[in-house]
C-alpha cells in the first residue's frame, strides 16, 4: 500500500474517532435541556443604564455612584434574609440610596430617594436583543419564568412596559417566601413551584452572586456577560457563559 493511502486511511480513522467528542460538551459541562428556564430581570433582561440619570440627579449629579447604590441594595437585601427580616426591594433600595447619599455628604430625603428609584425602575427598557432571544426560546418549546427579588406586581409592570410580558409563563417573586436571592431556599422553592427538580431547571442571570446561589442549590446556570458584570471566582462556575439572550437561544437550540 502506498504511503499516501496509508496516511489518508489514518486521517479518516482519526476524524471518525473525533466526531463524537466534538459533539460533546466541554469537560466538566453537561448538556442543557431544562424543563423550565428561570430569568433574573434587572440587568439580565432590562437595561439599568436609564436609571443613571434619576439616581445620579438624586445624588447631586453623581451618576458614577449608581453601581455603589446597587451593590449596597443587594448587600442589605442579604442582611434582611440573614436577620429573618423582610422589606420589599423598593424599600431596601430607598434605604440603600439614603445610605450612599449620607456617606458622600449629599442631602437627600426619603420621598425624593424613593421617587428616584421606583418610577424609573418600572420603566426600564429591554436590552436590544432580548425580545428576539426570548421569542426564539419560546418557539423552541421552553417554559420561561422570571425569578426576581422585586415584588410580583413590580416585575409584571416592568415586563409590560418593556414589551416582554407575553413571553413568560409565570413571574415568581421572593416576596412569597421572604428570602432574597441568592439564598439557596429561594431557587429550590422556585423549582418546586414549577413542578421540577432544581437540576431540571436553569437559571439565567447577569450577576455572579445569582449564579453562585443557583449552582450551590443544585440548579444549572448560565451567566450573561453584560458589560461590567463579573463572576464570583470562589463560587462554582456557570454551565455556560453567553454574551446575550440571543446567543443563549442559539446555545440551547443546538443541544
């Protein structure tokens, strides 16, 4: 047999052996075919950029303080759960904004703080690709459900104003169990509410703390790498990372 023929046979054998491996997920990853997909809402689906103006105005024009306000709000929502206390997310957000203002010597009243948060939060626009991506997922037969720290009424208003309400089978709010994400019981409760086990569901979020909570609760998770968002390096890694919801639909459609 000629050397060229031997080489061609060897290449054919190697390629045949590689085909199954190329179709498999990367090491440590599993195939994702969730019965329910849970979505975080703020930043994952809705763009917080428009809040810079209202929060910045309340903070004396300091728009760069918006990330500090948001992280302070998240921090103290966890304080609420750890101390077995509960105030709705809008109230926690108002308190957090007052804290940031005081820390930076900015005069701000409670009513002014609440008005700077609640009204714009309810009117956040969706990221440009979200409607298309969610519609593709729904067309693929997935059950889409929101899982948020906001009140149920609040998130329903948000989705209606953003033109996304028709795409979701249900909207779950932590106000029902009064434990803010990323408390592990929240994810397990959400799965139970939808009649699935945590491992049969999927969380999609643009926040590393949310991904950490879902993974620790036994729920697969996909991180949406929105600009400025990062993963918590000490937590379990997400099952996938995507740029946006359109890519999420492509990833789940290919499996």
